[in-house]
């Protein structure tokens, strides 16, 4: 039954995103605008842009992901849907994973898909672009899982947005360092394998620890 | 899987069926923040019972329902639920309908969450019974409060016969027609061996079976 509930929640969230396209595309829009502003600010020196690119793309992806994760549980909490998810006998764990998965599908996947475009904009070569996309493919689920945890912890609080950023941002720093570092390694003709392996390990670690913590936070928030 | 005697053919609810407790609470106490709402509450919901929770505003009716469905923990006391009765169907103050789903989609989602039959036909029939079948493809945001309440309540008709219904102010926002449909559904559910716990400011107007009143003001913490 829990698999059915997982599918039901993901399918519903995707359907809601499809019906609110502007809201759903806001994070990717923010990402696009923020990343394309950098060349205007720092000048069009190609070498400088190439050096900045991995960091800029990663920071913008991180902020886009965190800005959109704030309302992950807010709507369901306010209209009683979260209560219904929790009384049905489904483990809160399943709900946490389903919500993180739907956030990743709506926000993370478009970010990864848009990466090659921004790689070209910053003058990265093919190998660096592929590494950047791969690092975001591993990194955006981490952001969704940690963001979901932050959203659950700050559920129902006033000034939840600020608190969420304070709680989650420090946790995401390792992913940022490893993700951007992988591209820097490729640019210096080194193998990005170590960075990507650590990023993968971080993903497994978050996938194991974030859902139970999120589940506990949801239980506390609805009590 | 419950061991229910074949009382289906007989209208009488006497005997084992009527005595099977779906839920029993002993010495229950409930706390909201640092305020003790009530303590020492004892009651039982047997198959075929309708329990009407009464009490002044702030006496803990909603908090008690949330304890009964397992959303919140009791401060003290014990609560036993009959596992064979399956999960309770809980309809809170909020209707839990998403503005951007159609009435039918919203009902199907909620049914799927709780493992109730969620096929379009069963859901459409439930909506028809509550008189919102004609609006099944309308977005929830275009429905009136009363119509939303009807969509939320339609879920009750998908629940198995022996289930326990926990309803927080189910008559809210309903018109005379809606109230009559709900009363009918509640009475039919009780007669079929199910249990109902409901809160209501006003007399729910149920007579067959007569609801058992649990007065929270009597156990209010002083």
C-alpha cells in the first residue's frame, strides 16, 4: 500500500505543478536570471567566467532549490492534506521521500537539464559541461532531501523561510564544495571521480538520514 | 478479517456485533501546549454506536479527535483501537482538498492515500450520493464551501462497513439537503455495524440510533 501512496503523492504533486506552471517554473527562472546576471557584473573576460562558472551555477542551483522548497509542506499543512497523509496508516517516512522526490522532479530535473546551456554561456568545454551536469544530477536530490527536512522542521512557524535557510544552508555546503570542485578538477585536467564519488556518498547518506528526520519533524508539526 | 457474526440478514444489532468495541479510551487526558484540557475521560465506541462529543469552545473536542486518530499523543491514559476495523476515516475541520484538482481527482487522491477504493466509478457514485456529481470535473477552487464539504464527506461512502468514522464538525457549511444526506449516511453506517465519533455544536438530529453523548465539560481540567 505504501508504494501506492508514494505514487499517489508524486502524481498529485506533478499534476498540481502542471496546473500552476508559472509557480512551478519560478525556481528555474530564478536560476536562469541569477546565473546570466554574473557576466554583466564581473565583465566578459572569458577566462574569468570559465573559472567562476562551476561555483556560480552551483550556488544559483542551491538557492533556487532552497527558495522553492519552503512551501513543500506548507500548503498541505494548511489545508489538512498532511493530516490525511499521516492518518492513512502510511509511514511518515514514505511521505517524506515522496515529497522530496516530487520536489526534485519539478525543480531539480529542469535545473540539470538547463545546465548545458549555462555551461555554454560561461564558455565551458564539453567535458566540463558533462561533469557539471553530472554533479548537479547527484547534488540536486541532496538539496531536495535536505530542503524537505528544513521545510518539515520549520513547518507552522512564523518567519519559517529565514529559519529554513539558516538550518539547511550549512548542511548543503559539502555538496556545493564537491559539486563545484568536480568541475574545477576537470578544468585542471584532473579526474573528477573523487569529487563525484564523495558526492554520491553524500547522496546515499542524505537519503538514509533525511527521511526519518523529516518524518519525525512532520509528526511533531501536526501534533 | 473481523469475526463478525452474520447479522446481515437480521435487522437486530443485539449480541456480539453490538458489543464489539471499535475503540476504547480509559482515563484519557489531553494537553495542548502547557494547558491541560481534560483528564480522566472514559468512553467506548462499539460497533453500531454514534458518539457525539460535546463541549464548550476550547474544551478539546478537536484535540481529542486528533488523539483518537493517532495524529497527536494523549498526555495520559490508554487508547485501544480494534485493528480489524482498519484505519479510521478522519475528516477534520479542513477539507484537505487541493484548489487545483477537480472534485473527482481530489476525492480519488484522498481515497488512494487511505487505501479506500479509488476507481472513478466508485468515487463518482459517492459524489452523486452527496449531490456534487454534476460538479465532479470542476476545479475545487470554483466550488462553494458547502460543496467542498460534500466532496470531503463523499469519502465516507468509500469506507468499509465496519470502519470507524471520526468527524470534526461534519455539518459545518452544509445546507438542509446536505445535512439530511449526511444524517442518512451516518445512521446507515451505524446500523451496518460501523462506528461514528463526531463533534457538533448543534444537535446532529440523529435518532436511529440515538447518539451517545460524551460531554467534555464534565471532565474539563479546572
